[in-house]
C-alpha cells in the first residue's frame, strides 16, 4: 500500500502502513488540497499564490516553493537527494500531483458510486455502504471558505447525497424498507429541499405498513416547499401521494411479490402432500401461530384465538405428547405483565396442567423432560400475577430442567417465564435486570432474536426503575434496531412509551409537552392487539404526571381508567372535594396486582391515605413500598413514573412516626 490522500473530511495523507503523515501547517495542506482539486493538472505557482493569500506578501513565490519542498519530504521521505520527485512534480510553470486514481478517497468514492449503478441491489448496497463509510466530515473541511475549493466541495456533497438516496433505493429493492426509514428520516430532515429524500422516506414508510405516516411525510414536505420556497411539490411527490391513497400495486416491494409467490407455491405443495387430518398439521399450525403473534395487531389477536382451538383439537385426539408439542411451540416472549385475555390464559394453563399429568402417567415419564419444561414455562407465562404460587414453582422447575438439558432455546423460554413471576413483592428491578442480561447474552450467542429483544426490553424497564437512564436508552435503541431488522412492530409500542417516560423523568419539559408525548405513545396502542395494555394506561400516566407537578387529575367522568380505576378514584374524588366518597373508595381499595405497576399503584394509595389521614392504608403502603426504596415508582414499567419511592416513604414515615411520638 502506497501513499493515500483523504479529502472527505479534513485534508490528510496516510503512509503505506495507514499512519497519518505530518503535513505541517495549514498552507502546506492548502497546497496539497489545491493540487488534488486539479486532478493531476499543472497548477502554476502564480495561481497557487493567488489561492493561498488574499494579499500575497513579497516573498509569496518563495514561500510556495518552501511548502512544496516540505510536502515532498513528507510524502517521499526515502527519496535520495537531488533525484526528481515522483509524486509531487515540477512541470512547466507550476506543480502537479501524480496520484493514482485509487489513492484519493474522493476519486475512489466517485468510482464506487458509478460502479454501484451497474451492480445487483445486494452487491450495490454493500459497495455504497463501504463508500459512504469513507466520509469523515464535509469534503475539504478546513477550506470551506476558499473559492478554489467551493465548486469541488459542492460537487462532492451532491454526489454523497445522491449515494445516500441510491443506498436507500437498494434497501427498498431488497425488501428492507423498515430498515431504511431511520436513515431516510434523518436525511430528509437534514436536506428538506430534496424532494427525492421525501419521496423515498414516504415510500419506505408505506412499504413498512405505515401508510398514515407516509401520507403525513408527504404533507409535511408539501408544507415546507410551499411555505418556505413558494413552490408546489414536483410530479414525483404528487404522483406518490395519489398512488398511496389508492394503494397502487406497483408500490409494493419487488421482494414482496417474490415472497408471495413462494408462499403460495409452498402452501399449495403442503396441502397436496399432507393429509387434511394429519397430526402434523396441528404442529405446523402451532409454529405458524407463534410467528403470527409477533406481528401484532390482528395477527396477535388471531394467534391467541387459534392457539386455544389448536390445543383443544390436540387434546381431543388423546395424544399427550402431541398436545405438549402444540402447547410448547407457542414460545412467544411477553413483556407486559397484565394478561390480554385472562380467560384464554386460564384455559391454556389448565390444558398444560392436564398434559403434564398425562405425561407423568405414561410408561416413560422421564423421557419428556424438554416437553415438561415447555409446559411449565407456559404455565409460568400465562399465570402472570397469579397469587396461588403455581406460577413461581412452574418457573423454577422449567429453568432447572432447561439448565440441566443445556438447551439454549428452552432456557430462554424458561427465563421469560421466570421474569413474569418476579412481581411477588416490590423492589425486584435488579433481579429482573439480571434475567434480562442473561437473556440478551444467551440469545445473541444462539440467534434467538425474539428473546434477545425481550432481554433488551426487560433491561430497559429495570434500568429505568433504577434511574439508570443512560443504560435504559442503550437497551431501547438496541431493541429498536433488532425490531427493524427482523420486523417486530410491537417493539415500537414499548419504546414509544419509554421515550415519553424518559421525557417525563428528566423533569425539564413542560407538563403539556410530556402529556402530548404520552398521548402520542398511547395512540400506538390502537390496533396493536394488546387489550391488557390499552385501557386505562394513558389516564394513569397523565394522573401520575399531574400529581408530581401539583396539577388536578384528568376528568373522571370522561377518562377510561380501565383496571386502574380503584387506585385513581380516591384521588380524583379528592380533587373534586368529595372527601367522604374518597374515604369510602380508599377503604374499599384492594391490594394492587403483582405486576409492573405495583409500586405506582401503592404510591397512589399512599397519596390518598396521607390526604385523608387513613393510617391503616398508610402503614400497608409503607410496608409494601419499603423494599423498593431505591427505585423510581412506576418506572419499572417503562411507561410512567411517580418519582422516587423514597420520597413517598419519607412522607408516610413522617406521619406514621409522628403519630407514634404523640
């Protein structure tokens, strides 16, 4: 490797080992940059003088020759004395740089962009990714105000933007639309007058299943162009908006067409080859339902419904091993601790229990260890919040078997069940963080994407509870990256709530801005297929926000509090000065469910009890919250917060112990 030059950023040179060459002062670098701009042509000394100085000094020509001599020593340190320079040569009235076409990063970048146009999308994508990585900053960065560099800087900047857009086009051609969205979003925001940037962003959003966002982008582009430039969008943007509104077939990814064809051919072959009553169909259905569940929305709802039907069909056949496989195949991770359908969950738990008993009664009860572990993990997951003790016991047994069998996928499933059973008391965020860390490490090593995402979301929640938002941010970003790469749309629901919580916990944004962020996050729940998370969460988050800022709670008459109504009602009644009704509601308050919001609900009960002087509730809340003294109330949900638990404990202690002193 010989001398190489870099102008895609600050001007530099590298020796044969890749080490930076010392180029001395700014005018030495200016001479080198000026010669690179000339692309091998001779630059007269008089032109160099004019380019280097606005008002050249008397010895300017001699100074240029001194700069050139110093550059020659730096670029060719082993050249014998009095031998002609081979790289920076003297020719006629000036100097030229005889650099090879592949030795200047800007020239290599031009060639790579041109070559990528003739490659397949997959090959071209890799070529452009490499080429874009050569940029270290604006071209000829330190010479932005020099006339001789201005045209070349503009040309290279335009070429880079073109490459970014072609890179995005290749991603779209490969069916990786969701992956392209973040980069295109930043590209359009940084270059709002480029209609191609807006067009590609809208198309990527549409192909990611986000038609509403795609239309919103096009309307934002129209507003910018009209308001700032006084021009209407060009035909490309106008045509795309019309095509999106009518869902034109040609907007679909070429890859999607191929995938649909493969799907149709494969399912047709399956129908021909596998008899309609074959038991293999039930197992295939269970695997398909698992994949369907992670798509969210209608897919998640349908997967839950058909899962119960598949389990019941397997039981009707009287084959315990088949039933165990059908139940255990649905190893879908869960992060929210309130069941979407408690009735369905109870039916699955009952079927798993019956199947365990049937396996144990068989002739070879020790030959079904993996199946037993999957059934136990299923019980642990589906009995979330159960106070009977069956869930924690099932979780422990599933984990013990999985570790004994040294089965990574089985262990990941068992760990997800154990996570669901770590809510038997408050203050267990650190323990959940350990589970999340093991899940991330285990899953990353064995390619278990769904459980790797789960591990990052668990750690996002746990680090939030521990007020470590730097780590929580990193886990949110990694979960989103995996979700985009592997098409897991539900992840964005949880990270959107986390961003609102993050804004809330920072305490620097106005209440109205935080409330708007919560409302935006809640909007993503509509149609997500998670009824256990939909009802009541937004008013609860707003209630916690307003209480922390001394503002009245949301209007009880118009808010759907869902399952959180008992804990909100006393405070809402107090805000309306209906103390007697509030006291009655507080006396009837049940113990909070054992889930991600336990600490928050106990804090709400404590706030009402302090206002009403309800000592019994104060003492119950104090005892329940004490193990969580080092956490942020509610933040372990990744959704909302009532501030440090310690502050609530201090308020309770002041009253409880104050009364004892009297």
